[in-house]
């Protein structure tokens, strides 16, 4: 597969065209942003961790019946993925109260929820990724009802798979963000699953092992990212 011109650059990744019309190459950066780009910085080695951890999770999910965009890891920072049309609906899966949910609902972080929550945001940086519901999705034509039903089904299944898997490494999955895309008419998991997009807490101490250490100036940011890849992959 031949890497060609850059076709996109986001806050955390660059995307390159290839000589295969169905594939692109994603390159993970060390750039870090928070609060819709208002806070910016660098987390040394973040791109390597996010690339490897995401691919590790994608392979696990594929083995358990979740179709993903993963094709092949090319290097520490680059991965070939299927070229999808991203559904402009970010999915947040919440197992415990944390982050914006705690602030919005006035509930202490770490509070057990009566059930797992799925919420949606409209994927639009200029608007600050506003909170939406299924009626917004339908009214704005962001996805069909069938597509959203499949997204919900996959999201709950992903949560179940990852929650059980991570407990084996003494990691609690508090909440996480997912993005999905259309590939040859089918919905598949895309983007990444990493310390950038998940809240990982140490199961015994509650220590945050994710991007919250950057968002909240908690320190030891690089160490937290390395802790995740060390526990999961022994690196």
C-alpha cells in the first residue's frame, strides 16, 4: 500500500490517501487538546500509545463480532484503515458518573448509575459538539433509524466486551466516546479507542489513567498513558 497526499488533519491525527481507494493511512500525533480546542499542549509519546492501544482494542472487538475500520498497523504511529464516511454523531457510553455528566447533573464523580447510558453529540467542532438525541438525528438526517439501531447495538456490546476485558488488568472503564462510519453500505466502528477517548481508572486506587490528567493539570500525564500500554500489552 502506497502512502500518498495528506487529505485531512485533525486535533489528534493526520489522514493520508493511498493507492487503494478503499483505504487511508492514519498517523497519530502527540498534540493534545481539551475543552473543544481551548486548551492545547503536547503529551510526549501519546500518538504511539493511542495507535497501539486502539489497534489492540480493534482486534479484540473484531474477534468478538464488532466490524471495525482496522486493516493493518504500519508503524508505531501509522495504521492503514478502511476509508469510511463518518456518521456525524459521536456516541458517549457512560458506566459511572464523571466529567461533563457529573457537572451537568450535579452528581459526584464515581457515582454508580442505575444503568449504562448512551448519549449523542453532533460531531461539529464549530458548534462545540452539542448534545443531541435520536429525534435530532432523524430531523437533521444525520443517520437513518436502522443505522442508529445498529450503532446502539454495537455500542452496548463494545462496552460489555471492554469492561470485562479491562477488569482483568485492574482497569475500570468509566465512560468512553465512539465514532462510527459507513463502509460499502454497512456501519462499522471507526476513529480510535484510547486514553484520549476513554476514562480509565485504576480499579483499586481510582487513579485516573487517561486524558483527564491533561485536562485537569493532574500531572504524570505521559506516565498514565504509558501505564495503559504497559498493562495491556506489556510495553
